[in-house]
């Protein structure tokens, strides 16, 4: 068994999903081991809620399990699974915003201001490039439009290639690069706003 497990470590994601499609449950377990933490980090950056992020990742793997035969090796497995997680995270955010809108619609006429939805629970994510704490970065990230937030998470946090991001978001590589640059500039401005607001 130990020898078989070591062999799995050397297999590509695409080889593992092919084995899983042929009925090898162990191959699926190896994919879960490879992607669980990365996808949890990824989903958390969208929803800023640990439990919600865990639910999204569980749903992702459930969909991979059920729809394993839908995968075709025309794209990298990582692109396929990140696309599933991103779509689930965006759906979760839209549902959350809808619930908040419905709640506000039952409040007084002066309660229609915009506000952030966040969970201050602990979640250990390290920032390598920004000299500000996790809470500040996440609050600034939450202020960004969805298209900027998504691309920064994929590139600067998940460290995916331009090609992978292009496939996940279905946009040209040139658009990926320009959007990343604009998103980084916008994030810097939002970090400054958050820092000023804290003082």
C-alpha cells in the first residue's frame, strides 16, 4: 500500500482523474489531498468566512466526484477544478448579497447605505508581498469589484499562470495582464482607505 501511495505522488493530476474515471477511488482521494488546502484558501478569499469556504470546497469535490466523466483532457485539471470553485464562490456571494438586500428592504428609508459583509473569525493566511495585516488586506480585497477581486486571488494568492487564468475566466491573456495591473492599483488605494479608516 505504501508503495502504491508513493507512486500516486508522481502522477499528474490528469493521470489521476483518468484513473478515477476508470473507477480508482484512491486516485480521487489523492486529488482531494492535493487541492483541499489550496481551494479552501481560494474560496475563503471570496467569502471571508471559514465555514462557508469549507462548504464551497466540499461542494466542489462533490461535483468533481459526480461529474468526473465530464472532464476531458483538453484543459488542465487545475483549470477545471478552480473554475468549479470560482463559480460556486461567486454564486454564494450573490446569494448573500440578495439576502442582505431583502433584509434592507424591510428596514427604514434611511437604511439604504452600502456596507461590507465580513466575518472576523481567525483564519491563518500569510501575506508575502504586502506589509499590512491579514484583516486589512481582506477588507480591502472585499471592496474591489468582483472581476478585480477574482483575478487578484487567482494570480497573486493562488499564483496561477496567465494562461490558466485566461481559461478559467474565459478572457484573452492580454486582458488578464491589463486587468491584473489595474486590480493591483485599485487594491493599493483600497488598502490606504482601510488603514485611514482604522485610525
